[in-house]
C-alpha cells in the first residue's frame, strides 16, 4: 500500500530551511556565473541523445514521442548544452560560456539538482577555477582531486589491466599487474609525488605531466592526485577533477570532446551542498 503522503525513493523534497538554502545557493550561483561572463540556458527535460553519454544505459528513464521515437528524461546536461549551443543556437549567439540550474533524472526515480557550466574551447584551468570560485562563494573550500582518464585507458589498452578492475578501483588486482612501475603509480596521491616521473614509460609519463601542469596552473591549495580514477561519462577524454568535503562529492568536471567540439565544464551537486550546510548548522 502506498500512502498519500509518500514520495518515490530517490526523489527530492525541500521545505523550510532546506528550501531556503537551495534558493540561496542557486541565487549566489547565478549571480557569480553571470559576473564571470556566463549566460544561462535551460535545456529540455526530454532528449533523444542521452544514451551517448552513459556507459550504463540502464540509468536512463525512457519514453516515446508522438512519432514513437524513443526519448529519455534528462540524465545529464553537458551533451545537450553543447549540442544545442553549437548546432541550434550557433548562428544566433557568439557566447561560448553557458550555465544551467536544473535537475537530472536517472532510473528508477532518482532526482539530482545541479548547477553546471560549459565553456566551448575552454581549458581545464578555466573550469576548475570557476568551480572553486563558486564553491567559495557558497561557503565551501573542499578538497580537489585531479585525475586523467587517459591513464586508465592506456593501462587497459597497452598494459593489460582490466578496465572493469580500474573502474571499481580494485587496488590489489591493479598492483598484481606485472609492471615494475605500477606500485609507484598507485601510490601517487600528493602533488609532490609528481616531481620524479622518470620511472614511468613515456606514454604514462606524458599524461602524468598533464596533471602536474594542471596543478601548477590552477590557483588552489587543497589538492590531491588520483591518476587511476575513471570518469564514467563517455565524453571525458583527458583531465578531470572532483571536489570532496566530509566524504561528500560536491562537484565534478573536466575537459571533454562532444561531436568534435572541445569544451570544459563542471556540475555542482546542489543536494550535497545543501546537506553539508545543514549538517554544519
């Protein structure tokens, strides 16, 4: 029996203090991003192309349009923003910096409110510093974890490490690989661990140097390095970052390519930010 007052598991309800905090975070975000030169966009809740973003398509909530074409509810905003801006709005706008404040929906009934931004032809430095600026404005200075998805792909394609093992971060199985430098790679955690990259083969070394260069350029002190982290969104192809506070994932972003368009973007998870603020009283 489903009672009248019940809501589906994974859906969101805001009231009283949580509703007030949500409104304040979104106000600060919109004002801050507009000051930084971003324009706002609100994308459709329905999409034809969400399946191209996810490796696990079971996450998508599927429906059909009037012509019986399959559509899905918005489970990710990045790809739709890039496609709409470059293919639909391209001739009517010159702006390359866009932000959105809207929820995503994944199967079966999970809602996730996000504040995100995409920069066409943007750099890792651009988007990482935009994210830290926004988080600071809402009263949070979390740990920034920097990774490079090319490293797990290289380990899989050239050195025989299973991608499933890398995705699930089974450290013991990764360490079991017959590679003289794998233990040193696994143990990289601090920026200082990137000082001596000579033990690594040239292809891995080149990708680690990209991480090191990013840490030099991004003006942020609280950084850790996670060279084996695998970002599960299909469009990420190089540097990524995640922002953590008290074991809560507050934001994620990086550089990516969609339909040949190079861009950089991030998503801030509003619900986690609200929870953190309420937990701090």
